[in-house]
C-alpha cells in the first residue's frame, strides 16, 4: 500500500487547551476525591463492609479491560496482516497505554493504603491473581512500548509482527487475569465461573473498540484530518460482531446459572427482582449496551449513528460491570442453605449501596487522565495518520 | 548394717534423686513448652467447637471479643468493624430458629490467604489466620474471597487500641482467635465469656491433641463445618447446625 504519513497534531488551538484544561480539572477533582477518601477513611464513600469494591472499581476495571481491548486494532494489522488497520495501529497502541494508566491510577488511589504501593511491588504472593496482574500490567507497558517502537522506527518495522504477536498473546493473558479476579472467587456464586475470563476478553474487544472509534473520530474532526468511510465501515462491522458476542457470552453465563438449582435465587435476583441491578441489567447492559448499538450499527449507515452506538457500548459496559461487581457483592453470600439468615452485619439481606460523589469523581478522573495523556502524546509524537481518506487507505483494503 | 539404717539410706537416696530429678523433669517440661519468641508450630491446630444447641440468646462472646481487642464502633453499622457476630437462622419451611456466633473460621486452606497480593493475609503454622498490618495495602480482595463475611475493612481512624492488638485505618482485619492470649496459654475472650456468662457453648483447644476436650468431642460426637462444600477444613466447627 501507499506509504502512510503520520504527523503530530498541532495542539496549539484554543480548543486543544480548553480540552486539556477541562480534563485537567477532572483529574484534579479525582485527586481531590482520593485525598478526601484517604484522609477521612472510606466511610465517607458509599462502600461498606458488604460492598468493599464500589464505583472506583467499576471505572478502573472498565478502563483496564478496555486498555487491553483497544490494542486489538493494532493486532489485526500486525498479527492478522490486515493492511487497512495499519494506519490505526499507532493510536491503538497509545490508547492501550493511556487507558491502562487511567485504570491503574483509579485502582491504586482507592486502596486503603495507597502509600504502600511499594509494598505491593516488593512483597508477592504468587497464588494471588492480583500479584500476577502487577506483572501482567507492568509487562504490558513494556511490551506495548516496544511494539510502538517497532512501528515508529523504520529500521525496526520488520519486527512489528513478532512484537505485535507477543503483545497480542500478552493482552489475552492479561484480560484472562482481570476476568479471573472474579472468576476464581469460589465463595461468591455470582462470580465463580471460568466463563468470566473469556467473557472479559470479548468485553475488552467491544469496550476498547468503542473508545477507539470515538477517539479516532474526535481526533480527526478536531484536527481537520480526513476520515473516510472505508475505514469506518470496517470498524463498524467489527464493533457489531463484538457487541453481539458479548451478548452471547452474557446469555450463556445466565443460562448456565439457570440450570444449577443452587443458583436459581441469584438469577432471580439479577434478572427479575433485584431492583436497581435488574434494571441496569436489562436497560443498561442489554438494551443500551447491546440491542441499541446493534440496531444503530447494522440498521443505519450514518456516522453519527456509529458514534452513538460506540457511546452506547461504553455506557452499557459500565452498566455491565456495575451489575457484575456491585450486584455480585450486594447479593448475600450463601452460608446456610434453606435458612433465613439475619445479623447485625447484614447477613442474608441485599446489601445497600449508593455511589458517592468522591467515588464517581475518582473514576471520572481516571478517564480524564487517560484522555489527557492521549491528547498530549498525540501532540508530541506522530501517532495519527495525516489522512484516512478512502483514496489513501482503500488501495490496501482489497 | 542394720535394716533400719539400710532403709533410711534407701529413702534418703530416693528423696535425693527425687529432689534432683524433679527440677530436671520440670526443665524438660519447660524446654518443650513454646516460648513467646518461638515460632508457632504445626504440631498444634487451634480451633473452636461451638454447640449451638447451647448457644443462648445473648451476645456475651461478641461483647467480650470487641472489648478484648479494642474494636469499637462509630455508630455506623455498615462500615463499623465486627470480628464476631451473632447470626440468627430460621428454617424456611418449618420456622425452626437457631442462633450462632460466626467469625473467621481459620481455614486450613483460607481463600483470603490465596488471594492476598502481598502475603499480608497469612496462616500461622498452628492454623490461626491473621493479617499482617504492616503489609496490608487495603485492596479488600480478601474480603471478596472470604466465604463467611468474616473480615472488616477499617473505614476510619481508630482510637483506643490495645497494645496486643494493632489496628489501622485502611487495612483489613478479622478474628485473630485472640492469638495474643493463646500464645500466653489462655483461651480466646469469646470462649471465656461464653463459659462464664453465656450458654457454655464454646470449647477452645488443639484439634491435634488427643487429650484435648475439643479433640475428644470431635472424635465421638457429630459436628459440621459451615460451607463444608468448599472443603476448606475450617478450624471452627459447629454442633447442632
């Protein structure tokens, strides 16, 4: 194909600085929220001894999952040899790094003792998936950085395929690790399932691509770079397939549970009478995050509808993680079958949880951090092609 | 030598030997006991046996535990720590009502220890599951993993700590089986209170020691573990459940 020309964005417009200013304000709000929570203790949040992972974890896991998924675009180019995706590969690698940075920042700042991060770096229990994840995340940084280098440095271009393959395998393991954080929790029926690992992988494909599409559209529009229909059509179909596959995995997960007598009550909770969790499942996860995007992606052709579908996928993804993470904790743990259980520690009842402002601010701050890092990186290094117009890319699309 | 004299010498020798031997035997005894500096040993497996048919409708064990360990609340039940709690059970079909104390079950294969990224959650050789307050980073993964809801996250600054029981905001904690008392050869506060003011439902002891009451009763009477399906081999056993 014709040589792709990349270029830094100018990044000196009023709009660029307004964007950075707004993101900076959100980052500061997130940092402030974190300081507030650490200073007072977590009682000022909506979290409790029954819901120990709250809104920050929804955002953090969303960003971490999306980070590994967004690299898919580059993998399709390098590993699967699709030339059309090649001009998008650098941005894909960049977003993988920045989204992971945002997610990890949220995760770390929500720790009870964030200042002890050094302890987590020096004391390892290798039976813990968290401990593996520390290596998987830091390794991901190194490998994606290397991968980006093989893309940027002309003399290294030949190595971008093996580097891409390595990064692809690594990210599959990484998301397996993220899914297994929940999948290996044998004592909690809503989680304990090997299905969660592959489900998290396909969720990462979907969430990551949705973010990629929106960032690509915004970057091209705001910098006046042409973005042709050929590229978008491909991404559109790809996102449609991913969204449908997520729905498939969700259906299989619930159908499996519906077959296990011990799990009847859990399914009843999530699918029928779980209040906010049932509502978020059907309206957030399934309707907004699944059915609506599919209709927009396959029933319309407009670019605006594509963008709307991507936004829906992100909102639906957040709803899905909310239902899984918080709903899964809210549902009482089964300790005494066939007994009504009650105690001063909220045994036997659905735990109450309402997200607090600091939690949301911290989560949104993580998103803002990822986007701000992306914007600055686009200005510093040539991540973005000068043109993705049909004539410039479709020769390779055949 | 007259028989009297011979007898006298015999008694004398025996007395002398006794005087010399007794401290030696005592010394051997002392040498075999575990000093506070000595590491816990897998020769012991500390545990509790709780007969819930005797468990009275009181909370002496809870009060004693929280008193002993300096666990105080802030009037916020959702976030206040609870190391032990009374759980009420009611059979869904028959309405048969029971009550029992629930705390860390000191599993042989504790899920909290498996998931802890830094190894702050750990099990002593004698089976007591603890949190190292210096390496806990407050990630709460152990709380997610515990099948018994036994762990609490410290949601705010703690005051009035006991010197034997360090606590700290932003870390996780749970029943220590009163490890500081056990290491002094005493029984946990909950057991002491139950036997003094409660239904005398709790027995503490070494599950490995054939002469211990807990071992004898587990050998001769039926007992259950909560969530036995998980095969965690809990150190806390129940009767009458």
